[in-house]
């Protein structure tokens, strides 16, 4: 549930050889592999055939046969404790690519997944309408994808499961003709997504979003609504407590049922986690999304001191972060290769928490990620500080509530800001539904701005692009998008530039692509308004703030 790298805990992902060696977990791994083989057989995953039956058999092997491997993993629950030893028989994807290249076969690997921002917007809408929240995961999802007539795949069994048959006195390997895709198969995700989408759209009558292909919705016959966000084999579902919604879930589960006739999905109500985030459904009128399990595990893995040894930081970064970054850009005291690798690993792990729920750390995470190839000791300390901050404030998240007098409707607004500087400026934005953040960004601008107005226009343009996307998505969710979305900026020059195109010294040099926003304003999709810097919530995504200002913005958009 929480995608920390495999090395997060030593011994969590042993090799096959390590699993069969003497040790306290040997019997557990043996049982896990046996369970996986039973799982494959229960799903009729393969048919055994002699390898000599293949047309490319040369007396020793056949060209189109791909190896399989054992992937072993200790599964950890939302509290970080080991809950299960899991063995998975997977396709050797690298070997499959090599075989496909030799045979001239094209592999399709792209499979769309629901966006984190769609998930939070879905929750915001569900809380507003006081809907029911559920999640489900599909048991052995990739084993339930369906090949078409032209997709014929052969696999060699994993170590410990390989057998031979004697034909004309000669031992011939027994291989698998796959009836369903296996995990690790390059196109397994694509095939499963194609199968699940066909079931939802063609069989059950759901509509698929044109803007987030992982999002589906349906108007039920009793007049209620059901929404579903699919992320590989997990789904988040909201509905109006309708019995017809229960039938839809049952129908989907039976479409991918187990061999014994049991439903192919496991439903959790209320949800506990989704997309690597903790989900706390306090009631139909209040839901909190946090990353407490993830950041706690991350701190245990990466911090070189106990968490209690770190101060209770009030903000995720020091006020001199920009100075530390500028110093790193000089590339004078760069860390050695081993420290660089660890720095990159820490950044990569920490960044995952940002768009899930920890928007309060997004700015510093973006700054740290800018110097992955030239980190210094000061930047390394900045990463350690943000990890400690996240872990010590692990209960923080985004809370959506139904009762909010300031937001009586499903309103949507956007804040944009930039920190103009002599080098590349930073664009920051946050997108709020009923005052709570569903999406935010903090990005280095691609070019150097020659004025604060240009920097603000570039930031507003990026925010506007996301706003146009979200407007279309939210309309599919049932939001009223008949009125233009307000885009707040704290630069009057930028406001003026979005209202009329004039040849002014501060704007005539701005790239035309950044002025696309003028068209959206003219079309009535956006309206750009001025907001004082102290009230501009995007300010926290462009620069380090002192604790009082930081708390003001974070408390407003995250709800704590």
C-alpha cells in the first residue's frame, strides 16, 4: 500500500537463493511460493506444453520462451509492521523485450492510472454530498487480464518449479503457454487496464473520463451517482448509499471471480489507505488524507539519528534554503558518489509524500530535487530536516469537511505566485476545492524572467493550464463550471496583461505561449484577480516563510 523502495527494510526483499537458505523465514517463504503456485493454478494462468512443440525449437530451446522469476516481499500494514510474506511469480520483462525485439513484436506498456488530484477532488465532492466511501482491490488483477487472439505468450517456469518430459527418449523442458498475463510482463498492465475498462464501460455502462482515464462515473437508475477511480488493481469508490451501487461492485467482482466462484475483489469500508496515503473517514461529513505511515517508515530508513533527537521544526525548511541552493549551484563542495546516491534516494522517497497529502513540504522538496547531481552538505541537511519535519508532524494531512459556511457550494479557485530572482524563478500554484487543496506545484521556471511581471505571467500561465484541465474534469464530476474560475495573483502588472494585450516595456518581450491565458480569460473560462501577497496561499510554494505566515497558509488550505 505504501510504495517505499524495496530496500527500505533490510531483508524485506530476499533473492530466491536467500529464501531457500537456512533462516527463520525459510518455511514462511516456502509457503509463500506454494501459495503463489496455487494462485496461478486457481486462475488457470497457464497450460503446460513441451517446448519442442514450438516452431522455433532448435533442439535445446525455443526463441519465443521468456523466463520467469521469483519476487519475494515482506508486506507491511498501515502501521509499518510485517503482516505477510508474499511471493510473486513474475515475467522477466527485460528478457521479454529482448525476445520481442528478435521476433519483431511490438509491446504496448502504457496503462493509465488515476491522478492523486482526482482522488482528492473526488473526496471533496463526496464529503460535500455526504456520500459513502469504499475501496477495493482486485485479487491477482494481472492474472485476470484477457489476451486477444493475436497475443500468444510462452514462459519458462520459475526456479524450483521447472520440470521435463521425455519425448523419443530425450528430456524436453515443460513450459507454460499463458492463458492470462503475469506480473512483470511488459504489457500486463496495459492488458489488465484494457480488460477492466471494457468491463466498466461496455458491460456495466460507466462513462470514462476524457481527462483522467482512470476516473469512471455512472448515473444509477435510482437517480443517484457512483464514482470510481481506478489505479492499477485498486479503486476508490463513492456513492449515495445506494443499493444499486452495491450491485455494481458485486457485478465487477463476479466478472473477475475466483475459481471457487468467490468475488474477485476485496472491499474495504470505510477505506484505510489509497495511493500510498492514509484515509481517515471520520464520518460522511469529514475525511482526512495523510501520509503518516509512509513518512514514519521513511524517517526510520533514512535518518541517521532517532527521530526524537531532532528538534520540533515549525517549518519544513530553514530561511537560508535559497542561499544553500545557490551555494550548491557553484558545484564547489559536492558530496562524493555514495553520498550523492543516498541524497537522491532520500529526495525521491520524500517527494512522493508531497502530492499525496504533504503539500506543506512541496517547496523545499522541489528545491532539494534541483541539485540531485550536485548536492552539498547543506542541501543534505535540508533533506534530513524535511524528512524529520514530515515524520514529527505525520498526523498532518488535508481534511475535507461538509459544513463550511465560507464555501456553501463546490467552488474551485486557483492561487498563483512567483519569486522573481536573477536566476530561474520558481512558479508556485495551488488548486482549491471548497478551500482545501487538491493539487499544488512548485517548479523551477524554464527561462530567466526579465521582470517580476514576466515571472508572474509565466507562473499564472502554468497554473491556468492546470485550471483548464481541472475545470473539464470537475464538470464530469458534476461540479457547476458555468462561471469562470478565479485565478488569484499578487502582481497588478500580471493582472493587466491577462486583460488586454498591449506593447509595454514590461510585457512586450514575454513569449507568446505564456499569454495563452488571455484566450481563456476572453472565453470566460478564467478570471484573473489581484490578491495581496499575505493572503496569496501560493506564496508558500515559492519561497521559505517564517512560521507565522507558513502556518496561516498551511492551516487555510489543508484544514488543521
